[in-house]
C-alpha cells in the first residue's frame, strides 16, 4: 500500500474502501451520519486513524473477528429507529499486523500447526441506508441476533476455530428460537471464520442440540475466500474475512439470484496478547445478521 508499516497499510485499506463507497454512490462525507468500524490492532488504531481522514462522526467497535456483523446490526438498528439515514460500516484486518500482535512476526518464520488460520488482508465496508428506491430489489437487513460471550476453556491461540464454534452455535440456536423459524428458511447460513476445524465442530454441536442444519447450506467465509490449494492451514480468519466475503462476494451472489435469504454469523475470539500472557482462556462471541434480497 506504499506505507512504511503494516498498520498504516491497514489504515489505507479502510480509507480506500470508504472512498470506493462514496464514488459508487456519488455521496460526500457530510451526507453520511456515522462511521462504524473496527479491527484487531491495539485500540483499533487503523479504524480510528481512517476516521481521522474521512471526518465522519465515528463510533469505534471491537468484537474481534465478529466486528463486521456487530457494525451491520448496530447500523441497521440506528437507521430502523430513525437515528440516521446513511451509515458506513465495516471491518478490516492485515495478515502481517495481526501476526505481529497475536503470534509471531512473519519475518520470524515460525511454523504453525494445522489448526492455525491465515488472517485476511482486506477491508470490507458497506453503506447502510434508508429510503432506497423501492421499485428495485436490493439486499435488506431483516433481523439480527447479538451474541453472548461463550468460553469453554480453550486457551490455544492456534485453534481459533475450535474456540469460536460454540459461540456460533449458541447464537444460531437463539436466532431460530427468537424468530420462531426453521433453519430451512435460509438459502445459506455462513459463519465468519470458523474455517475447517471450527465448521466441523459446529456441525457436531448442531447434531448434539438437535438442530437440523443442512450441511450443504452451511458454509464459512474462512473456507470461501481462499482457493483450496493455498497453504493457509485450516482456512482464513480476521475481521476482514466475513466483511470482504459478504460485501464483495455474497451480495453479488444474491444479485445474481443464487441466494434470496442468508444468515451471516460473524465469529470473534476476544483474546488479547495480555490475556494470553496471563494464561486466560479464550472468550468468544458471534453476531448474526439476516439479509434478504427483495
């Protein structure tokens, strides 16, 4: 990105994503009421520094890799109750900055176990708005289920999928209970970044709970973003994982008619370098947002 640090490069990714939104919509920054964003880096500095650039009223968010759907749920709630008309929300991550903070700098060349995941370098952002032209179909947020913090005692930072799977299953189960709907209501249920290990654990937990989830309609952004032959261990991770797959790929699939209703369940491990050093286990969370194309 032409910067002298990975963290500054991540900030530029966010700035570029916001610029693309404004160019696509023809809007100026002053027409956007709020900027809701977050990332993994200390005190979410890439997002905050990007907000310094775009000068949109800022609400910084942190739910680790679940931040994308936290932002989308909050933006939709604010707009639904007429607190704003236009909000930009999203999340970002950078492989090198996340590795440096949470594991080992890439220059160290440390070997990773098969359960580890590969942080996505990217930024996924969207404009959430009221008053869209009602004559044309478009994606709408129809509901959201906010996650509870779940911790089943996993402390291995190289097994994020295993740690986050119970939180994802808990949120998905409560979503169907709250709305009194069946899993078959959705064409796709997609988690944020459970990747291969976490997805398999989630499927086992669904079976234990008697939740009839069609395996063919249950996928994960951490398995969709990279090609199968790429050396990324269990799959992808990072706040940008669900953000870029949803805003870049899945919404385009909805426009093409592949999906009409999807449930996006972003998953996050709420650990920090400090909590790991103090030998804490990993608390996790998952936020679910229902999107329908109509």
